[in-house]
């Protein structure tokens, strides 16, 4: 495993991290990994050199954090744990958003579930138009000063809103964002337009989420819409244009055949060629799948491979963020929330 700088934090992170959206049982179609399986997956990742694990307080009613914390056990100090706050965690009126009260309460609860005294990276999960950002920024600064959190970041903010937020943090001498969790894939290159340039300019560590576009780039989805699994049926994030998507997967299959790899490994390896990327989160529902995805770091794309893949999808225009409408739609997010 290779390691990269996490922005300007001074931290080194494994170029592949583990996302734990699948950690949970009985909380929806996306919760596929029970505790014994998670234990084996986490230790396999640790043995491979992975030192970044990502979760969220609203993944399957907190099960993801609990399962991850238990799986890490005595090896907790060897890794960086990233979690998120802001998503609704219950039906209580103030159990979501980025108010001072919710951020502090959520951090304390997340630490308890994870079985740890500190959270390495806390990401605010989405903008909260109901809370002035100054309140959010002061809450983030306070949990850092308490030692409960070490670094703060954001997830899936529009670039203009993230830039305003960082400017406000600097102006008030509050702990600024250090990281960004961002959807980025061969079929989702919107981030190249403005989010990634912002990250480079502001020195943010970029942690890529959904590198396989919700499983689409595994090649399991054919032109008839057939699929081997129900991942995208249960939660169709991110949206993928079918015509473009199938053209991409056909090229991925060709490149993967040349490298004796899988389409998923090639899609991940392509992301690792992007200079602004610090780490790519890989998710899995089985040990075999995790092992195959971790092996993506072993493949090196030639200049010809990169050229062929780069040419598949143009950087989108400002009106093409269709995937955001899916991600922030309340109906599809119900899969991740408490009843």
C-alpha cells in the first residue's frame, strides 16, 4: 500500500481507504455486513496497509459506527477514522442539520459508538440552509479544542458554498476545513469543474467516495438494465447516464483484459492517477470483494490507458449535476435513516 499527503494536514493516508456504508444488518438493503464479517474485512484491510476508515452517524441507525469500532478494537490507534454529521439520525426535531447543539451531541454519541476518545476527521455531511454557518464553524472549532475531534472537513458541498465557508473560518480564526469527501468517478467528473480546483487551491485533502458509481463500473449492469445485485435498485446513487455509462464500461472491460484486472480495479486505478486525490474509499459487502478492490493499487495504467479513459467523458457544464438531485432526495436517503 502506498501513502499520500492528506492535503496540508501533515497526515499520510493510504491511497485506498474503506467505506463502511455496508456495515449493518436488518436496517435496509444496503446493510449487508454483520459483525463477524466486518471483523475479518477490517483486519484484512489493516494487514494490507489501509489506515483510513470512513463512516457516518446516520448509516443504518448508527450500526456502521458501532460495527467499525468493535472491528478496530485494540488497533484503533493505528488508523484514521472519519465520520460525518448533519444527516438526520432520528425523528426528533433537532436530530439533524448543523446547529451547535446537534454537532456537539452527535460527536459525543459517535465517539461512544466507535468506542474511542477521539474522532480523527469529522465531515459535515451536507449544507444546512437553516443554520448560519458561523454557528456551525464555532461548533466545529469547539469540538477540536476539546480534543474530541482532530480535523474537520465537508462532504458534497457546492464549491462556491465551501469557499465561502472556508473564508468565514479563516476570517474568524476558527479551525478551517482540511478535507473533503467527494463523489468522483469515470462517469461522474463534475468535481473536475470547480470542486477539485478549490481543493487544490485551499490545500484540502480529497477523499473520493463512490469511485465505482454505486457499483455501475463493476460491469455488472448490462445494456438491458439487468444486474447481478440490487445495490442500484435499492439506492440509485449516483445517477449515471446509461449511454455514456455503458460506453465507459465497454472500454473498462477492454483495458482490464489487457491488464488482467477487473473493470472495478481499472476504474479505481484511474482515480489514483489524479494528482489532487489523497485517498479513494472502497466499499464491499464481502471479504472477496474487498480483497479485489484493494488490489487496484497494484495496477499501473499506461499513458495510452489513461488517454483512452480520459477521453470517455468530458468535464460537464454547470447544469449537469443530476447526481446531486438523487443524493439529496429525502426518499432515497430514507435507506440510511432511522424509522
